[in-house]
């Protein structure tokens, strides 16, 4: 069976697929950093995407166990999501490669951990609802695909929590509005969640409008 397409949701409600062209390579410009090219595709749109060049500083390289995907992919994905949250990445139908700094601002050297902005329980609950909705809508081809992994360590890092806490918040959603069903660390939507499609689609449109507004202003 083909691997399920992975949807990376941003805190602002945008569903992304992220393709990274491993491995990192040394910059050819003479600058002292490493580069990883990639492409962020904004799903549920007419081919909007953002080609990026992730520029890894030497300072951050030293705290990574390796530059292999198993060690570097989670913080790279989260750094890209955070740039989208900050409206720093513009989605277009064609465009130039945008440099994205993967630097020490994403790492707390005192606590020796990645930091992308700690989410409240309320924000995590909203994130989980949106994640289950978009993952199911955009990537589910059959019944088995409708199960969404809630305890994803990359999401936990992005939200500055733990996989266990994500499952705990999801369980509260089951007990509360009953918008999802849980089986261990996996969730699937109920008709109640699917029935709130307008809420999730509206949040996506509003987030995209904010991105477009910022970049239109910068272009003058």
C-alpha cells in the first residue's frame, strides 16, 4: 500500500505538504552555512506553493545529532511552519527560491531544546481538530487512511508539548463535543467534525488572506 500523504498543519490553519531535497549541502556562495532545498505546497488551492532554501547556521548544526533526516527533519519542518505562521513565506503559482534561516532563534541553548512557541491547551485542541479534518479530507483514500496519528513527535515539538499531552487533549475532545473518535494514539473524524467544514475552510482562507496582504504591502 502506498504511503499516506502527510499533511503538516500550521497554527494559523494552513494545510501543507512539504517536500525536502535531502541531503543538506554546503553553500556554494562562499557563506559559512549549509543548505537544504524544498517546496511547501499549500493544499486545497490551485497549485499555490513556495520553493525554499533552508539555510542552516553552523551554530545550530552543532546541536543537531546529524544532518540526516531522522535528526534534522522535525526541526526543519517546524522552522518552516513557524515562518508560515509569521507570514514570512508567500505562496505563488511560480516563484523564486526563498531563503529561510534555520538559526539559533529556534533553539534554547540554556534549556537545550527546540522552541517554536508554546501552545495553550485551547490552541492545541483547535490544532488537533484541524489536523484530523485536513488529513482526512486531503489524504484519505480509504477507511484505513482515516486514522490520523495524534502523538506525532514533530507536532509535539512544534507546539512545545509532549506526544502524551497531545493524546490527552484529543481525549478531552472525545469526551466533550465528540468531534473525533480515538483508538490509542490514533484519531478519526466523526460526522460532527466533518459537518464543521466551513469553520476549518474559513480559517484557512483567513490565514491565506493575511499572508497575501503582508506580501502585497511589501511589494508596494
